[in-house]
C-alpha cells in the first residue's frame, strides 16, 4: 500500500509542477511577492492540495471515471461538453508551451539548437506513452525525488529573515486560485490513476503525501526566493538563487528544470491522447500525429492566445473546485 501511495504522491507532484514552478516565476507571482504572509498562504495551499486532490481521486475512483471528460460530466452536468472542449484547447496550448520550454532549456542552458530539445523530448515522450500510466509513474519516480532533494538543499543554504509586508486583500485569494488552476490541469492524469488504483486507503494516503510534498517544495522555494534581492526583476529567479548559493550544482538544476517541464508535458500528452484515441482505431498513429502537431505549435508565437485562455481557464478552475466541494461524494 505504501509503495503505491508514494507513486500516487509523486505523480501528483510531478503533474502539478511545471515550467513556471521550476523557474520560480509562478511561486513569486502567487506567494513570494507578499513577503512573510506568503508562508501562511503556502500552508493554506498545502491544505487545499491535500483536501481537494484526495477528494478528486476518491470521487473519480467511485465514479469509475477513466478520463477527465467522464469526471467533468459528473461535476458540470449538461454543460460538460462545452467545458471539456474548452479544456481540450487549453490543455493542448499549455502542453505545447511546455514543449517550447523544453526546447528553450536546450538552447539557453545547454547551448544546443532548440529543435534538438524538441525532438529529444518528443522521442522520450513517445517511448513513455507506450507504457501508459506505468510510464508516467516511472518518470515521476525518478524526477520527483531529485526535486525534493534539491528543494531541501535550497532551503538549507538560504536561511534568514523574511520581510513582513501588508499584502492587498486580493492576495488572500491566491492559494485558492493557484490550487484550482493546477488541479483542473492535473485531473487529466489523477482521474485515470485513481480509477486504476481502486483501493481508497491507498488513494487517500497518496493524496495526503502529495499535498504535503507540494507544500514542502513551495515553502523551501519561497524561502530561498524571498531572500533574493529584487526577485521580481528576474525572468528565472530560481536560477539566480542557484547561481548565488549552489553554483556548483547549477547543472543539476538544469536537469531538474527539464524534468519538471517534462513531467507536466507527458501529463498533458497523456490526457490529450486518451481523448483522441477514442475516435480512432490506431492509438499509436494518434500519438505520433499529436506529437507532430505539438511540435508545429511549439514553433509558433501564440502567447497572445494564452493571455486570453489563461484567465478564462482560471475562472473555470474556480468553478471546478467549487463543484468538487459541492457535489455529493458517490457511494
């Protein structure tokens, strides 16, 4: 039971973290800019990740939902068709951005052409997807422990006082917005994973462990970023932290950035592939076509599209966790 619960926890963590998390930009936006109050917000976020993540997986398990579409049909009812279509577009866009991020890591950090990173990521993703959920489990069992060790090292090397500031009232909404957005995305993997596991005690334990690990990683990153002068001025603030305190481990940080992007990317591909494979008899060709489409979109500058989709998806995500709380737990 414990081994399976740890696997669930690692997939939970690996699916939630992504490019914004790895670079520290997302943590600065939601927590660090509010100073010491951000620590309390992270504790709230951890509690929300535990409660809603566990509830989502147990609900999916009892519904025997094999995809996020089936799960959303229970939550949203008649409008689930529109919600699922919109989510498909957002998921495709965000996943393509993750692929772009993988290419950027190769170009900016390894000084290799971006297309090398794109092609490498596509090949590894293709191999991973051949093993389905087991492939995702295996990748996260490698990446997430490295992430935890790295976060612990960052926290230990960056002790000190954090400045107290008076945040605006809207800041206290950050934990809810952050958790809502990430859970709405993570359901593409958590729903089928929970249905496959079956045992509720294992799912509950995995949800608790995953939420606690997310809170720990958030807390350690927040602590390090808070002590970085002018942290809001950096596009990749975590890289600056590593250069200042763990310069000799910068190569490991690059690997972890890539790993965090990759775990989010394969989660998106998994959800999209499972959706599209329902309409075709040859799932492997669907996977190849999906990866080629991802490659094409990753080369196109369509960030203006995301500036429209992200806020809309944010509102949908809030409704998502409200319904997750409001809907009766299936018996």
